[in-house]
């Protein structure tokens, strides 16, 4: 708040003295002449009022701006920040990772392939088939033995050494035939089991390969979803930044108005002081020893420094 100027006299005496030192630099000073000047009565009250305004402004305390200075985070920005904080792999990505792990585990179970693991693929009725074939071989051997005995009886050689040799040979051939039937039956069953095992393994590999391809597709889809989500949040963040700038504009304008209000009384006082430029505020009697500082100050108007000296040196 600017205080009113006190009542002051309409004229102010100002005395200017010149001093002269001794030739040897002594401390003695002697006034050689003096002159006196006064403020013009028409301007004295205006000048004292101006000084009062200046003193009041100088005594003002620091005025802190108490309004809101900056806009906070805009709603769109807050939404974008929340979304970025929770952004992670999509459900498609997670499903792709799970499918890949399952497929790899399945492949590890199929590879390397072990032939010895095909026993469960062999028919449990294989031995029955072998036994039937062996029984038929024995029946045929018995039929042959009966026919051979009949011929030996007719020839009168039954029970001789020839019959014993022929019987031993027949039994050996029968045993070999039965062994071949057993071996061929087992080999045939094993081959069919291996074939079935390979078919199932091939089907398993194909299925797991398809699963891996599906997992890759899910991973690609998840990456695409992640990128789209990130792009959307980036756009939202930029829109939120623009929204915050719009909210900041009136706050900046209010702060600027506050600063202008602080400058206004100083600008008015400066304007009042500028009105004194070029005015004959005081007159000076001739100074016999030459032009004085006061005379120089008052010629053509009264500056701020001259005004200060004018009002203080005479007190």
C-alpha cells in the first residue's frame, strides 16, 4: 500500500559551497562563496507526492503468488501412465509360450526313438498263431511217419537200422520247422509292432510340429497385440500432453496478470517522474566562482539524482 506524502514546505533551500585547500595540503577549508536555490512552489507538492509514492513502493514486502502455478497430470496422461505400467505380454503370447513348452516336451519324449520300446505294440495272440502252425507241422510229420512205416513193413525192413535213421532225420526236420515257425512268427509280429510304432511316432511328430506352428502364430499375434496396445497408449499420452498444455494456458495467463499488477504502481510512478523532465523546477543565482554542480543538475529539468541532492543537501 502506498502512503501519502507528508506535508512539506513549498520551497526548499539548497546551499552549495566551494572549498579551497592550502598550498601545502593542510586541512583548513574556507568557503569562498555560496548560492541558494528553492523549488518552484507549483511543483513542490507534486515532487513530495512522487517521493512518497516511491518510498511506499520501496517498503512493500515481497508478495508471493498464492494461486495455482502449474497444471497437474491430465486425465488422459494418467490413463496412459496406468496403461503403460500394466502393459505386458498378452494372453496370446502366454498361450503361445505354453504350447511351445508342451510341444518341446513331447518331442523330447519321442526322440531319440528306441526300438526296444515296441513290445507293447506286439499282439498278445501271436504265440497262439505260432502254436497252431507248429501243431500242424507235427501232424504232417506223423502222417509221414505212418506212411513210411507201412512201406518198411511191406519191404520187411521195419524195425531195422534204416528205419531208425529215417526217424531221427524226420524228427530233426520237424524240430527245425517248428523253430522256423516260432522265429518267423516273432519276427513278423516285431516288424508289425515297429511299423505301428513308427506310424504313431510320425503322427506324434506331425502333431507336435503343428503345435509348434500354432504356438508361433500365437506368439506373433501376441507381439502384434502388444505393439498395438503400446501405440495406442503412446497416442493417448501425446493427447494427454496437449490436454495439459490447454489447462496450463489460463494458469500462465493468471500468473502473468499477477506480475503485471506488481509492476503497475512502479510504472505509474516512473510515468509521474518522467513528467518532470524538462520542467524548470528551480532557479539558481549566479555562482561567482563558476558553474556549480547544482546549476548543472537543474539546467533543462530535474533528474532523479539531481532531485535527491536537491532535497537533501540543504537539510
